[in-house]
C-alpha cells in the first residue's frame, strides 16, 4: 500500500512538472510571438554615409599633398596643390593684355577729345564764313544797286564809259567775293560733317574697345579662378579615405584623388522583406546592434521608406515577362537615422553590418 502511494506521488510529481513545463513553454511562445509582432528586425542592414569625392578642377602635376589616409580634416583645409606655374603665366598674360587694351582705350579717348575740339573749331569757322558771307552780301547788294543805276545812266549818256566800266568792274569783284564766301560756307560745313563722321567712328572704336576690355576682364577673372583651382580644399569635416595620389602624379580634371567621409551624419539602410513592412512607419524607434561592438546598443528612428525595391533600381532590373517567373520575396530599403548623441565618439564606420530592430507598437 505504501509502495502504491509512493508511485502515485511520483506520477503526480511528473504530471506537475510536465504541466509546469507546458505552461512555461506556452508563456515563452506567447511572449516570443508577441515580441515578433511588435519588434521587426533584419540582419540585411549596413551603415551608410555621405562620401565626398575629392577631385581637381584643372589638369597638372601634383606639387604637394597635405593629408594622409584616415586623417581628420575640417571644412576648408587644404588637401592637394597642383603646380600653379602654367596657370600663373596665363594669369600674367591676361593681365598684360588687359593693360594693353586699356592703354589703347585711353589713346582713343584722348583722340576723341582732340576730334571734339577740332569740331568746335570747325563750327567756329562755319560761323566766321557765314558772317563773312553776310558782309559780302551787303556789299554785293549795294554794288548791284550802284551798277544798275550806273548802267541806266550810261545808257542815257549821263556818265562816261570809263566811269561805267569802273563801277561794273567793282560790281564783278564783289559778286565774285560773294560767290567765294558762299563756297567757304559749304567747305566749312562739309568739314564739320566730316569731323562728325570721324567722331562717330572714334566713338564706335571706343565702344568696340570697351567690349574687348570687358572680354579680357572676363579672361583675367577666369585665369584668376583657374589658378585658384590648383588648390583643392575639403568640402566638409571628415576623415580622409581612399587616397590614391602622390606628389609628382599627373592628374586630370575630375579625377578622384581621395574621399572625405563625415561620420557625424551616418545612417542605416536596412533591407526589410516586403512582408514585414506593413507596420513600419517613419518616426518609430529602432534599437541597433552593431556586429563590431557586440556589447553596445545604439538607438535611432525610422526616417523613410524607399519608393521601390532594391532590385528595381539595380543596373539590370528583373524582367518578369519572359515566362520563367519564380516568385521571390522582395526587399525594400528603409533608412534609419541615429539619435543625436548615440555615437559621440564616432566609432561607427560606413559599411559596418548591423541588426536594427524596429519597435512597431
């Protein structure tokens, strides 16, 4: 009897253990399912960031490099200098040509002043010629009156032929002087018109010269700007990476020499399966574990969801109209930004693998 009771107790104990185990299993399963429904994670995620490629804007020989790989630089720091001698020569040539053109402009302006003064003199000559013409016209009118009267008197035999011839000769002389005075007016007026044409020509030459000077000013500014391009500066704060140039190398415009990587604006691109995106929204908090720092947790938030799958924007997007279609779950990139202060020492590096977990509820 005692042995039977002992067996019953053992069976009851086993049942209790099994029941307790079932309860624990169900509880664990409940919390696991609940966790999975409120926390969405993926291991297809990497740290990204802006990479600022450093490239020269002119061709030439690298004269000096001021940085080394992995060196921290600030915006505006000098990175690379190309031999500037060729560009200095172009600058000096442009400056000399501009000075020459300016000197020519001054000569033209001085010539304009001279021609304008000459025009004033010619206009005065016209006025003098007109005054002389008026004087001769008055004398001619008087002489003509005297001649007509003498002609009548001679016909009436009142005066002698000698006196008549004398009066006629005086009249002819004054008439010739009047004609000459009229010609002088025409000549002076023609000279004025010619001088005006000369002035217009000089003015046109000055206008053209000013355009030439404007062009050479632009050439000088371009030469000065091009010379400044022989010195390449950092466009942002960051670390030097992928340095591929040494002093003495021949480089061309646009050739990548190195890169500057700022680590204060890194972010995560997590490629979530499309079946997991239903509850992911911008603004949700994210716990981020980095493979390189197993004991450290970083925090961020969902910034945005890409407007298409990663495959759509690949070099060769999939073509599903061939008849050999196999359905594969697509992945859509989700951008996650780090919270401020979560990486004060900037230990995160671009390309590191991470596991982000989005808190969806």
